[in-house]
C-alpha cells in the first residue's frame, strides 16, 4: 500500500515524538516461501463468525467443506477422529479460514484467551478506508475494545491512520487500522477499501524468533523498530490497553501480507508448558505457500523449527505441519497454482 502507511508507528522519547518510516525488507529473488495461503482461526460458532467478518471486513466466502483429517491431528487434538466445518473467506490480498470443531470439549471452547503480549499469534490486522466504519461495525456486532473505550487512537497527527484492538465473542483479538484516504500523499486513492494487513506474533525471545523467520523467509534484514530504544508512551498504552507499554518489533513481507513480530519488554511473556490446543478458540495456524516441500523442510530445520507431521494429503494438495521455536503452528502447503487455497491467486502483493 502507500508507503507512508506501511509502517506508521510513533516513537515517544522524553516528550518528543517523531514518525518512523521504512521500506519493506528485501526478499530472495525466488524464495522457498511464496506467500501466505491463509490464517486458520478456530471459532465456536462458524456462522456467527463468518457473518460478522463478511459485514465488518468485506470478506467473501470462497470455499466451504467438512474436514475429518489434517496432518498431525492426533498430536494436535489428542484424538484420532474429529469433524470440523470450515469456511475460507477472502480479502483482495489474503484469506482467513474459520474452523468449527463439532466435537470440541467444553474445556476447549472456553480455553483462556491469548494476551496482547502473547505468547503466540496475538492478532490479525485489517487496514481499511475509514469511510467503511469497520471498527464501529465490529463493536456493534458485540466485540469488546481492548482499551475499554470505543475510541480509536491516532499515533501521529501527521499520519492519517487510527488504530484499535478489540476481541470478538471467542476472545480472539483483531486490530483495525482506519485510513483517511483523502489525506494520503498520492495522486489516486487506493484501489481497495479493505485489506488484511498482517498477522502478528508476540514472543518472549525477540532475537531468537526474528532470526528464525529471517532464515525461513529469506529476509536477512527485516525492518525493526524499538530494538535499541523501546517503543513506548501514552498512545501505545491506549492502543494495547496495557500500562507503561514498552516493546520492540520486526516486520517481514511475505508477498501478499506481512508477518509482524513483537516483544512486550514491559510485560514478560511466558511460553506455556503445553502448546495451545488446535480446537481452542483463536488463531490456530499460519499456512505458507510453497512449491517444493523438501526445500521447505530443509530451510525450516536449518532455521530451528521442528516437524509435527510430514506432508500428507489436504485440500487437493500436500501439507506439512511444523512449529517455530515458540511452538506456533505453521503449515507448508503445496498446491496447484490455480487452487482456491493458493496465495498465487491474489492480485498483487497486498501493498496497493
């Protein structure tokens, strides 16, 4: 998208503020990871969740199917057999796959939420034209603002973007970025009013996880903020809903969307003794698009990841399931480029 909006974060230092801009980090010419096929999200009520995001984020249903098998299901769910209903919903640059496990135990349905500071996948961000009133619609649909107020936060008056976090009925957190298109420094307005901007991971070990994704995604120098002097200040507190927020961040461009990494230095994150169950509400898996599963396996291991399940049949293709060093689930999916699930079908790279 428009350069001034790619990284509109405000660093507050002793009462002085300045806007930090940056370019997307360079990727290898022919990377193993081609893009992000989708983010898998477990929900308690499929119809309710998908109806909300069709209205709030203009997501379109492109696939519906019943799922009875996924790679590594026994270790991920603690049982061999399961039934899940799934619905794939697409924005112009990325997609979300909502999954409802019909046989999930009540303890899974009420599993604790992921905090703003993680660990794991903390949120997915929608960036929209402010005229869509997407965030207001999300609150009207029952979402609860993380900071306790319905107000969005402006990080810098010179940048036409407002921010807010809110949780849906499943306690899953989403970020909304409202953009005033009329104030953008460009000749023509953006082509689309909606896009899925990024998926965000919160980690207790910033350097370790950034190194892992730098190798996996073949981006040696991801853009970073707050590494030497942490991002902090009242505006960050107001967005996160946390007092005395201090954090550092890194951003990877994965062709059709961004992967955001954050460590809340002010709020220590602890990894759980056991990974979050796949059928617990929330963000379940980031599924990458690959053409060579052997190459994906090799680069994953080199980076420091671990295999959950070798490649098995799924979605008319093959998918390998793995974990990053924090235990986050990653899928590596090989598909026909024309498949509805492939990131190769998205128009452009999500930056326009």
